[in-house]
C-alpha cells in the first residue's frame, strides 16, 4: 500500500530517524554520481589526448618540434612524461640535440631519468585517482548506514507494537517495511559507487601500462641519441 502511494508518500510516512538516514544516503548518492560522471569525462578526455599524442610521437622524428606540439595535449599522461624528460635533458629554450652534445658534460644519466619517470608516473596516477576514495568510502559505509536505519526503524516498530499490545501482521508489517527502506537505499547508493570504483581502477591500470611502455621507448630514444653523440649514460 505504501509503495502504491508513491515515493513521496512513503518518505513522508517514515519516522525522523529513517528520514535522517535517507537524507545522508541521498547526499552520498548525489556526490557519488557527480564524481562518476566527472571521472568518466576526465578519463575519456585523457585517453583521447594520449592516443593523439602517441600517434604524433610516432610521426614526428624531431623531438624539439614534438615538445612544442605536446603542450596541446594537457590531459595526456604520456605527453606529461615526455615533456618532463625533455625538460630534464634541456631547458625549454635549448634544443635536445644541443643538450646531448659532447660539449655538455652534465647530461642526465639513465638512473636519474628513471627516477624522473617514476615520479611523473606516480603524479599522473595520483591525478587520475582524485575523488575515487570517496567512491570507495560510499561503497563501504552506505550499506551499514542503511542497515543502521533499518535496525533503528525496527526498534521503533517493536516499541509501537508494545504500546499497542498487539503483534498481528497488520500491526508489524508497516513498521518493518518502513525500516527496510533504509537498507534498500543504502544498497542503491553503494552498488553504483563500487562498480564505478572498480571500473576506474581498471582504467588507471591500463593507462599506467600504456605510459610505462611509452617510457621504455622514450628512454631507448634518449640512450640511442646519447650513443650517437658520444655520451655514455
């Protein structure tokens, strides 16, 4: 009967404790969905920029020109890695070829570049993980918040039964059904958050693997150029 009356009538029939629990779950759910949509757009833009930059890298043999073009792809982790390595090899005003010339005694070695790459990759992973802890928190605690509302609602229902002095189904069912609404709301908030959290973690791992593969190719290019100009890294 309560469900037939509509959601608003159902919420209006709930007790104060159940309303507070539902309000908290609603806030968690709204923020979670905002994060889910925001991260979906961010990952889509990042993957698109990364793909375009990697295609540009394969087509552009002149790395000084590529460094200027890479600034267009601000959402690409691979572009950020490339610019970080190139900036360590040479200031932005200098060319990479000049920095790797024999006249430059302080060219960075492989170990230093490995540390730079590791730092940049961790920074990019940290950026991609922004707001994901909230999804994990929502998935972990909202079922328990809903369960708390259910338990408190059942306690109130049995208290009312004790006052009325009857334990018939007609007296018990409305209070129990109202209490179970909190559990359902908690699950509705938790399930999308858990699915999105796991999905975005998988995308972060995929992006990290792609950037790591690119870093191997980039370091190979740097070492090859060093050997060509007579520098040992």
